[in-house]
C-alpha cells in the first residue's frame, strides 16, 4: 500500500473510534464536586470562556467535546463562597444514549413544570456524596440525550427549583 492510502486508513480508524458514544458521559462520574479551580485546571486546562455575571456562582466553559465551534461541550460551575465545584454540565451534539448511566431501578423521573403537567422529562440518579446525575429531556430508556448534569444536591433548589418540590 502506498503511504497516502495507509494514512487515510489510519485517519478513518481514528475517526470511527472518536464516534463511539457507548460510554458517553461516564467521565462525569469522576467528579466528586469538591474540586477547586486548580483541580479542574490540572484535569481540563484553562477554560475557553468564563461567566462571572452571577453574584454567587462562576461558570467555566470548555469547547472540549463540542462539535460546533460556537458550542461548549462542558460547563463547570463554582460556588463563589468556597470556590468549590457544584455542577458539571456535558452537552452532546448530536444527542447520545446514556442508558448505561441509568441502570434500571437506579433512578427516578421528574417532569417540568410538574409531574401532573409533563412537558419536559428528566431522569435523576442519586450518587454518593450528595451528587445527582440528571439526563435532561430524556425520561425513557432508549431516548437520546443532549445534556447530562452532575449537580450537588445542595444547589438543586437554586438551579432546578422545579425538581426540589
């Protein structure tokens, strides 16, 4: 084979491997939501954008994992009072299956604006150390998900008050 054909096959193999979403979102489970900014920088590098507009929280935006140059693959939110990480959001475009993160019997389903008037479903899985994993807009098995959120239960009333009812 010629060098160009070999390089093309290697490129194709790398592209196919990058499209594997069978374990999408599992990296969120590595966060314990006690991380400080220096911990995140050592793991992710510096953020692409920072939003300092909220008085009690600061958000870091990372393009890593985003398909579109205008989107962000990850959004990490820190509480200003103690500088601790309180949530990690992972955006997927295109949407992916996340059933492997929500084994049967490990989650509940809630709806916005209410369970009696369901318009938007969320799978909620309680994890250790007060962490919750949310599959936004994805209330059924086999349903693709565009956003996962790992959030500390202490900030759910602030970020998702409709889940705290």
